[in-house]
C-alpha cells in the first residue's frame, strides 16, 4: 500500500493495539527474556504462582529422556520447504514464454479469472490496467459517492512477483494444486506480468518474451516500497520493533495512553457523503420472491446451473465433469446417483458443499438431474 495511505488507514487499528498493550502491562512485562520489547499487538506476561493471569503454566523442566518422532531427512525438508522468497531463495530453474502462458491461462485459469485476468463471479481480478498507473490509485479515498477508490490487484498492490510464482505453483489451478511444472509456472507468471504491462529491466513483455530465473530476479514491482514498516531482510524484525515503539509513527502521541491522550477533544476525520439513499428501484422490506423474469427458460434447475454451476461445469478446465461430456458423466454415475447427490450436497475435492450456495437439498438434486439429462 502507498505509504501515506497506509499510515492513514492503519492509524486507528495500530493505536488501539498500542493502547491495549499499554493498559495491560508495564514496560517490564512488555519485554522478552532477552530484554527486547514485544512488538505492539502482543505481549508477554510474568508468571506468578504458576499462572499468567488466570491461566496455569507448566513450569516443569523438559524431560530429557523423552523423544518425539525423528529428525526429518534432507528430502523431507526439501519437499516441505517450497516457498519462494523475494531474494530468489526457492526459485527453481525453468523458463516459459508469454505466449505459452496465454495458452495455459485459457485452458486452466480463464474459467474462474475470466479473459485477460479481468475477474468476476467472486474470483479476483489479476489486472485492472497498467500496473504503474493503477499503483498510483492506492492514494485515493472515496470521500464522495462518485470518487474513484484504490485499485488493488497483483500488479498494482503486491510488492514482489515471487509470491505470485509460489502461489501459482503450490495452489493453482484450484482443483489440481501442485500439478504445474516449473516451466508452466514461469509461463503463467510471464503472461500475468504482460497483461499488467509490467516491464522487466526496462523491456516490455511481448508474446515471444521468455521468463526464466535470471530475468525473474530483475522484476521490480510498482508497489515494492509501498508498505511500512520495512519487514524484509535480516533486520526486518528490529525495524518493525523500532517502528511500533515510537507512537509518532502511527498516532502522533509522545507516549502510550488510554486517557488524557489529547488536549481537548481529538480531531477525528470521518468520510462523509458515501451513503446511497436514492435506490432505483426503491428498497423494499417485503419478504416475498421476486417475480419471474419474462423470457426466462422456465426451468429453475437450468437457471440455477447457469448462475451457480456453469463456472466450473461448463468445461473440464476446473477438473469437474463438463455438462455434455457423456464419457465423464458415465464415469461419475458409476458410483450411483445417490453418491452423486451426496457429493453435490456435501462437497468433494475442490467443490464446496452445494457449490457454495445455500440451496435446499432438493434443489441441488434437481440441478444434478438437469446436468445428467444434458450429458446423455
């Protein structure tokens, strides 16, 4: 987040944490055993009579002869330690072009994130225009109803591209995480960078641009320096501790306080005029179902499918049996229709219960029947 905006929106929350910390403990109880202060928002409590506050503490010494498990092997550690850090730690060798990423995106990502990463149907946008221009919107506030607000997405808001690489490779696509190769992940990252119009070492990413480990490390995201305090690097924890130890950084007071914090009444800035009162059509308090739209299909199960299920079942990109795919549904129905109903109602693999809706069981079954009828 842009620094000035970050300070503004975080002031209330941080001051509250600081004040609670001050009220609950003295400076002595706000220090670790090594003498360093606890970062605001957390604290340590002294142990008295075997308790901290009303909670008992196990004061016994650790049993020396008790052993739990075994030391992890080098291969087990490597399999677990798969995150990618901003300095390149964990970033594998590989390569992929923007054009390859475009094809992969259409096959594996567009069904949720829509064309060109525009987002929709509850899935986040991956871009909202030129990332360098969108980053400047992070300073905006909606002080009037028609004011533009901040545009937060990968290109404008995220400080490091390494997080994108790690997230795609370990968590995407949603129904089949960890299924992408290193080359496929590089290609998808290259494509997402290109639709955000992000340059690498001054170079625009055209279709032929190939992203690899070497040029990946040259990526500088527009919002790289937009967060405070600076938490990265070996001094990150100390920088954070020093920042929150000075109340002027987030509230303006010289000391921590819960009362008499200001001379007179504090000035509170409130956002005005953002309420919406002129609704068209007007709001109604009637508890009745809306009238059926003219020109509708007349098939409630189909309408529910179109609104809530097609995003995953229209194609096989999400790993779900696509409506109309006779072979896929024949395999699904081998378990018996009751099992299919059960999975639809209670969820299975990447599908949430009832597809994430609040439908009655009977309506979920009706939608399943509709999909089956269209796949014979």
